[in-house]
C-alpha cells in the first residue's frame, strides 16, 4: 500500500481505492452510500470504423484484420448525412493504430492522395463539421504535432489507457504483440492532450488479466494527469468480452461484482467527472452501475453498430430513457465535448461554430 501510494500519489486515495476493490460482499455493503448522479448523459452518435488495419495485435481483439478494408469517402459521407438527418451530434472516428504500416492501406491512401490515415481523417472531420456533426477521434497513440493538428477539427479525442500494467505486455500476455499498448506511451499521449487542452476520454479495460493493485494504479495514474491538466472529461470502465477466433476467446469475463467495485472506485476518485459504462456491453445490468455512481452511458447510435463489439447491440434511446427515469434520474443528451469544456472555451474556431449550432445554453445537446 505504501509503495502504491508513493508511486501514484495520494496515500488516502490509494487506501480508499484498495478498500473498495478488495472488498468482499460484507465490506462492500459497509461502504458509505454511493453518490447517485442527478443527471445521466449519453451522446447520440455515428460510429465510423475507418479501417481495421492495426500495427498492434491484442489477444482479445476481434476487430483487427490482416486483410483490412479502408472506408471510402463516399461511404463515410453517406453515413454522415444519414447521421445528420437523425440529429446525431457526434461523429466517432475510430481505427487501428498506424494502419498505413499495412502496405495495402498505404497504397490505397496514396491513390486517394493522402500521405497517411491522419491526413485522410482530417479531411473527413472537416466534412463532418460541414454537416453539423462534432468529430471525436480515437487515433491510437500519436504525437504532439498530430494531436495539435487534429484538435483543429475535433471537439474531443480519446485513448483508453486500458491498464498501467507492464506485466500485461510480457510474453503470453494480451499486449505481448502490441507496441502501442505500452503504458508509458499511452500515458505520454494522454499528457500531451492535456498540454494541448484537448477535452479527453480515457479509461480502463477490465478483465484482461490485471489484478486489483494494477486497477488502483491505473486509476491513480489517470487521476494524476487529470489533476495536473484538467482535461479528462470522462473515464470509461469497459468490461472485457471474449471474441470468437481470438487467443482469448475462452478467457472468462470479469464478474459483475468486480465491475461494480471498479465503477464505484472510479466514481469516488473522479467525483464531478464523467464515469462511463457502455450499456451495450452490460444490457441487463447497466442500471446497477448508475447506482454505484456511474453517470454516463457513452455513445448510442441509431444507425451504426459498435464495430468493435458487433454482437452487442446498443439499447434504444427510449429504453434508456425509461430505465433512467425509473431511477428518478434525469437523462440528457450531451455533445462529445462536455459542458465544462464548452464553458472553458477548449475548442478551435471551426469546432466552435458547430458547437454554437447544437449546444444548449448549459452546454448539452440541443434536441
Ligand atoms: S484492440 Fe485496438 S489496438 Fe488492439 S489490435 Fe485491436 S484495433 Fe489494434
């Protein structure tokens, strides 16, 4: 405990986290009552999986392919237009890390006139803005200049820390073949985003072999960067789901109790920030996470699937509405940039023009 606190900061915070994460049922029931949120948010979005080429090969990934596709501009534009018609506010661009390292993707990009995926992405983000949609990009690990350029056309960006554990990168572990999953690299990028004042989303992937102490360390590492730069708008607590045909297809999912404890620990540590649990990965249980302090349900798309977890359909907005209202909590649609960062003016001029069109006075999404 002392070592954990010394490495990661505040001893009280470390002790509190471990008390929650190590609790059995009796200990958990003796915790002080969880803070139930007044408002739960979600973002009506479009999920755009630009390419499934990726330089990494995480042992649980069912998305990456050695025979990859690249979405053509026309296809992306059709989606963006359909999303705009349905009053989606967020264009979520996601893709594997440094996909142009795959020769076919490099060739296709070059034929289209782009040096790399980020140049192509920039162009598509401009198109999204032109249609009144706010881009949020998960580009994998990128550097300072790339982040600075993407900031011009993104309302927010994201990179899951997943875990601070170096152990998970060792031989036989899920990140053995994923250079981009080295925790140091990921923390560095999250820090760069802070220096650039980019509203940022990160989080943990739970159930890939990490232990309690590593969960606590991961949360504390994010907290440290969040306190320093003030840019972490939300923390996602995502449960591992086994995918058929992957090396981890028979690996057990994290238990509901473990997930409840991590959500509770995150909600206590990040009071006032977004703590998100994806409802499509927890269709029958997501209400329980709200009772442990989670306050955001992430992106819900009326037209696109979760391409990373294609077997897990998103619930309808009407279903979420019924469930949240039954709990006596207000449900609000938000933008990919949280109200706090709109107040602070943490966006470029071009992004600001779209925010003006689609934000309410208090910084949520205009219905
Ligand atoms: S999980 Fe992400 S980083 Fe890992 S292989 Fe899949 S696409 Fe690449």
